[in-house]
C-alpha cells in the first residue's frame, strides 16, 4: 500500500536541482495536478493518502500497546523514535533517487539540507514537537490500555482545530465544529471502557501518568501539525521528500541527544537495540510510515481531515481488537452507536455545499503555480 501511495504521489512532486553555486534550486518544482484521463488527480492522491493513514493509525496504536505490554521484551522507546526517523529519511531519499537519479538526488539533498541550512532550521520547532510527542506516546501506551489511549488521543482533533483557527487564520464553519463535537462523542462511545473488557493493568502502570502523557501528546500534535502545514503551504517549491529529510535530520540530532542524556547508561550496558523484536521493528516501521503520510497530508489535504482519518481508524482498530484475545475486547451496542456517530460526523464534515477541499487544491494549483493559499476553505 505504501508503494502504491508513493507511485501516485511521484508525478505530483517533480523536483529539479539548480545549476551553479551549489545551492538547491527549488523553483522548478511544481505539483502537476491536472484533470487528465491518464494522469493522477489530487482527488486520487487525497483518497489514497487518507485511506492509508486510517489503516496505518489503526495498526500503530495496537502494535505500540502490544509491544509495551507486561511480558514483552523491554526496549528503549528513545531508540525506537530515532530509528523511526532514520527509516523515514532513508525512504524519502530513495524516493528522490527514483525521481532524479542517485547523483542528482545526493547533490539536491546536500544543497537542500546543508547549503540551504536556514530553510532546514525552519522545521526545527515542529521537529522538536514531534520528537517529544512520539516519546510521550510510548509512555502513554505503557501505562494505558489501547482503548483508553486511543480515545484520549483524539483530543488532538480539538487542539488541531484550535491552532488551525489561531495560527492559519482559517475559518471553520459551524457545520464542521458540530461535526468535530459529534465525532468526539462518537469516539467516546466506541472506546468506552464499559463497552468491553479492558486489559488488566499491571502494578507498575500508572493511569494518571499515562493520561498526562497522552494529553500533552495531543497538544503537541495539534501545534506541530498546523505549524508544519503553515511552512509547507508557504514553501511549495520544496519537494515533500526533501522536507521530510530536513525534519529527519533535526529529529535525529535531537533524538540522539535524548538517548545520550536519558538512556546513555542503558545503551552502554546492553546496547542500542536491547529488547528489540519483530514487533518492535513493526512499530518503528509504523511510526515512520505515519511521518511520511503526515507530509503528504500537509501537501494535499489539511490537519483536520487527517484527524478524521485517524478517528475512522479507531473503528478499524476496535474490530481488530475483537480478534486479539489478549486485548479482551467485545463490541456491544455502545460500539455500534459510536461507530455510526463517527461515520455520520465524517459525512457531515465532508459534505460541503460549495467547493470541496480537493477542488480548491486543484483550482489553486492551476491558477497559482507559485503556491497554495486555502484560507478561504469553508
């Protein structure tokens, strides 16, 4: 699914490196969103991204929780965050190589990250916020069951909407605010602890610490997502994959410092990959895939739409949990009611009488090739 997503996105993100001076020239990079029979439209990419994001979010929370359950080998979450950033950078570079060849991709990456270091520093703040958020999610899944962590993490919808209004100055209609409220209530019903048997807590788990961690993660997720969206939308000349590597470089440096400060002794004693299993590798892959999808969402959708895809993933994760004995989840009437509310909220949010988000994107690209401005989206 990831390969299909990237093949769909590649025609939309052509990039060319400049001539002299060694600095990266992004001026020739323009999204090609044309309504052609043989081409790939923004609508197709948007649907592919959102569907993939929903599946990825469903897998990520379940796999993170399972890997942190009592009885599983204990690995260092700080090293897992660093590995996820490394995988994300590697995949982004591979995509650039696929588009322009190894030599040009290497020159383009050097110019975009090192030579244009000021542009790289622009993403320093969201990189730091995402790094802290990812570490907090590991803390939350250690102390909370998957259901509680999943529903609590949906608070990021409200924080994202808040920062969308305050930072991007974008108007959110009353209908969408009602949809946000309905969505959150539906999510509460779906993941209500009384709606199924929760996994038993170990004595070492602290629900208070888990809730505090997931609440802080929600705040950081909303702020970082909107901040990064603002940067991406105002610098359309920078390709998605290069922007991902800019984020990854800063995150790797900050993550390595985090490992050294907080887990340096443990790494010296038992190694960087202590406690790693196939499930840990799967979690790392899921987190890195989530970072790639976030970048595509920034380019072709918005953060609130990303939140709705995430909420739909709750329904998927609940169904999967039903078939995993260790999670001890059984859907009942609350689950059915909550699922219906989530679907209704999604339809309510998407059913805009005027222009849809995709139409605005396509029209903006055709009329304004220098950048996208979507402050007028209802």
